C-alpha cells in the first residue's frame, strides 16, 4: 500500500470532514484522470484524492510504463482509450464510465490539497450549483507562478461538475463546454485553495510539450480552413507576449516570467509556421513522398548512364 493512503489516513480525513458535514450525508464524487506514461506523477495525484473520492476513474492511452499498475494499486477503475492527438477527448469516456452524478477532472501531474478537498465536498453537499471553476497553482521549473497568466487567480479551470451540466469537445484550448442553464460557481485563492499543478520540469520539457501542442493547434486551424499570414502571426505573437509579460504581470515572476512570455510568443510563430507548411506543402508523410520522388529523379541519371 502506498504511504499516505491507508485506512488510518482515510479515517483521519473523514473525522476532519465531519466537522463540516457527516460522512453519511456527503455527496459522492467520481474523480476522472487521463493518463499516458505517468508513473512518476500519478501516485501524488491518487494519494490526494484516495481519502475522499468515492470512485476513481483512470482512462489510460496504452501506457508503456507502470501507470496502469499504479492506478490499480490505488483501487482505480482503469479503462483503455486509443491514443489521440486531442488528448482531452478521452475525458468523454471517463464521464461515461463514472457512477456518480458529481465528477471532478484531475490531471496526472496535479494534486488536490486538503483544504480544497473539503471545499469541493462542501459544495457538492450543498447542491446549490452545477459547475465549479477551481484555481490552479502552476509550478514552472521548480517554483510556483503567481502571475504571468499562470497565477492561481488567473488560471481557473472548470473541474467539479454535475452530470449533464458540462461536456467535452475536441478543441485543445477550448475543450470544456458548460451547457446552457448550468449554475457556475467560481472559487478564489487562497481562501478556497487551489489545484497544485507540477507543470514543467525544465525548458526541454516545456519546449517538447510546446511542440506537441502547436502540432495540434496547427492541425485544427488547417481543418477549419484558416489561412496563414506572416503579419497576422507577428501580431498575435506580439500581443501574446505583451499579455503574459505586462497585462498579466509576468515581470513579477522574475526570469521565469520573461522566458514564459517569450516562449508563448514563439508558440504563435511555431503554430503559424506549421499551418503554412500544412496548407502549402502538406504533412510529414506528404513531404517524405515528395522527397522519394525527388530522389528517384536524381537517381534516374544513373540508369541513363
């Protein structure tokens, strides 16, 4: 058994929770987690929800490490989903498999601190709202970000919700859809707590994810028929830099703030560069086929000799 998730720890949490609501009366919540090779992060996420989650659903995309084994050790229900570019689309399966009306999205590199858990359970128990936006405290290269658009009161996520009040769509940057008529409540940091997000280990990690995200973003733009334009790219990139560094006070995050703003500038440039490639030339396979034809053209000279 993993340290911190035994019966004694669950009982300790339950006794503390009882100061707010009785265990018998509290609403049941299913925690939904997507995974792909998350053996290093997943134990922290699961330890933070095991004491209070009535059900843990893990949707795994055929991990090749110990992710599935770890999830099962924590008593999670594991379901497999094909690997998809739009990673968030797998959340649909998690919603379908959940048994409870209340659900909570959690990423494998996140955890729920004790005060936030109590707040979420209280909200579900009071049953007065349908969807809750939760602050997220993001860590970047060893430190928590307070500004730069990544501060806990700047980055708020739709995470706790009632069945039928929130959906998921295949859009990387706008994947959550709150259904009409849903009552939305927004938490504040530090009074209500925040999800802890251990985001990026180093710049290599950041750039690797940036590369993957810009691939998805460019592909989505190409599918919608968006046309690349260098002036538009420079305008959007500059606007994003100014938004992160000045408007969202990235300068108060020191060197992390300036580099984050610069990388977000590059994000827009990389996205437009990839969109230009897709629209004017094609994807990697198209270019590989083009090179094969070019190679044959050069090699045909040997046949003529």
